[in-house]
């Protein structure tokens, strides 16, 4: 049939796709959540199709409305109903002097939910094929100035603005520990004041020792490591300062042109748009080159680039393992466990290259390991501070700046670790 629909949502918005039952219809519904929710829909109705296709589209819309119960609704699409004359009243959308069962199906459904048809922009043949349904009476539909693809004479590119009384951006502030500006002097004093002999008894299990140690570390982090608010940006990470300022300037003149309709303002806007495209290409190429050049020494920059292109970093709700799909948390976890178990090869390991029964390296037959302070400090100083944190979410810079090593006695020997 051709056609197809696309809905693009900014990453900073909380959105979700609403699944529908009639998959043969080319429509798409997305819910954007905030203090109030907005249901966005896009549709393509191929010409010469019967009323059943439109009724299926209306059924999908009603399913979305019942499922999420949004506060606001915006539905836009190519409905190919060029002979219809749309009118609006206080109750919603209606028809004037046209008996078209396809259009009547839309009126019955959208009108029931109080939606109005806001587009009056005609194509070259004086027809309105693209419709915009919304509850907002002050919705303004204009010809788009900045288009995404080649213009179709039958379908002029449209731009419309709807005003919602809702904060659709994330309401919470994202904060993180600023380890680089930690008070390491106070941290070392704090750790040195702890009675590690009694806090970490040698007769306790490894799990108890590890939990106790991490509880002390997390408590110190909470007290001595400052927090900083992460700045939420609307720009991609590879945007330079000049490009950001240029984009803001372009948006300002775009808004000015839409108000003034002045040819001079349009020329200024076009010039700024061309500069943005040129500078954006240059910035992106430079960023990619920089990331590729740092892969060997700082792979974190590469993964930041990869993660930035994802919508989220969560494990998907379904994963394929072998020939079957896993769709529950337990099955997915067991699938990962089975995979790594199948490729795991047990290997004998002895600290410092010692053999079993050799006690000259500080390890006796009972499996008690003793480490020298210099050995621990050497390993800590060799940590790469550019690497990301492990599952404990503590970055390596925290350990490289510690001068007091928890667990060491005055004889510079670590307490015995089973």
C-alpha cells in the first residue's frame, strides 16, 4: 500500500508505545507522561479503502483511550478524504453536506471524545487530505518551513502547536556523587578511626565481612562525598558550544518568522539553518574521530557514545537464547547463567605463582591469605581512573586516593582473609 507512519519523541520525555489489536492498520499511538499525560497518534489511510479499515483505526484509537486514559489527545495523519468539509462545534468534530461512511466513522469516534479537526491548509487541488484532531481549540496549523523530506503537492508539510498545561519533562532531579571533589583527608581520618579488628572478625563468613566493609564505605561516602546535580541538556553530547548557541538563534528567528511572515526574517532563518547543518556535520565528525582515537586508552568514551544512542540501557523484556524466547526475569537470568556456565573453564590459581603447600608466599595449607601493605598499595595505584565503576558503583578514583587501607594493622599486614 505504501505510506507508513513515524512518531519521533525526544529522549528527555517519558514515553511509551501503546499496542493495538488491529495490526493491519497503519497507525501508531504513543503516550507521553508528565504531570498530565498526552496521547499522540499518527495514521495513514490509503485511498479507496472501505469503511471497515477506518472502523479498525477507530477501534485502535478507542483501545488506546481506554488503556491509558490520557488528559490530552493529538491525532494527525493522511486520511485521504478530500471531498469532506469538516466543521467543529462545542461537542466536537462534524461533517457538512457530505455523506461518506468513512468520514462518519471518524466523526462518531473522535467527536465522542470531544476532538476537533484543526487543519484547514489545502493542497494544490484545493483539498484537505491531512487532518489534525485534538481537544485544544487554540491549535494553530501552518505550512512547515523546515521540512524533513521532498514536498508532495498533494500533501503540504504541516506544522502545528498545541498548548498543554503539563510538565512533560522528568519531574525529579538527577543527582550523583562527585567523587573527584571528595574530602579524601576526612575520609582517611574516618577510616583510620574504625576498629577494624572487631569490625571484621576473622571467624565471620566472607559474606558478613564484605557486607560490613561495604556498609562502612557507603556510610563514609554519604558523609564525605558531595553530590552534584546532573544538568539535563536537550542537545546531543557531540554538540559544541558554538553549535548550541547557533541552534538557539535559529529557533528564535524561526519563531519570529512564523509571527511576522516577513521575507527578510525567512532569509535570516534559512541562513542560520544552513550554518547549523554545516557545523553539525563538522562537530559530529570530530566527535567520532575523538572517540575512535580514545578507544585504546579510554574505552569509556566509546560506550558513552553507544549508550547515548540508545533510548534506555535496561535489559529488554524479551531475549532470545538459543532457539527460544525468554520473557520473564527468572528465565532471562537463568539464560545468562547457563550461557556463561557453558563457556566457563575452571582453572587452578595460586597467589603470586605459589604451588599448593608452599607457605613461603604468605599462604598456608588452610587457605589463609596474608597480603603485604606494599602489594595492596601497588595494585590500587595501578587502577585506571578512566574506567567506570563496577557493580558497587564506586569509581576507581575513590580507591586510588585512599591512604588508609581498611583492615591493615600496625605491622602493615592485612588481617587474615579466608
